[in-house]
C-alpha cells in the first residue's frame, strides 16, 4: 500500500511524505505507483525549479519521498492543495492500495 501523509501547521499544508508500493502490478508496470510518483515529482519540481522555494527533500529508490517547505507561500500552498486533491481522488478509486493521512508539521 502507498501511504501519503500531508503535513499541516495552523491549517496550512507544509509538505508531504510518500512511502510504499501499491501492489497492483510488478515494479515498473504499476499504474498507481507511476501516477503517484509522477504527481510527487511534478509538485517538488514546481516548488523548487519554478517557484524557486527552498525545501527539505529526501528521496530513495524504495518509493519514499519526503518534502518539507521552508517558506510557505500562497503559491506553494495552492500547489500542495492541488497535489492533495489529486492524491485524494486517486485514493477514492484505489482504496485498498492508497491511503491518505493528514498530520501536524511537528510529526514531519
């Protein structure tokens, strides 16, 4: 199962953590893992390369990514809201394979 945890502080999104694999297909052929991974990288690349924001990011080859914003701008939060919406919609279709959690930034 893929777990996506969104970090919040004072009601605002501050980052996210993604871990696991959906188990729908073999590694490299899993459409859900590909969809989540693509959305993650698009979000992080937009934060860092387009908006030029500083983030703490950790990524490994085992399906893990953690991103925490240093400076939360309105643009950054709107991007994270869009990413959150996308992931929640995917989770509706793949309830057994994708779980979404919201938690405090102090848990990041």
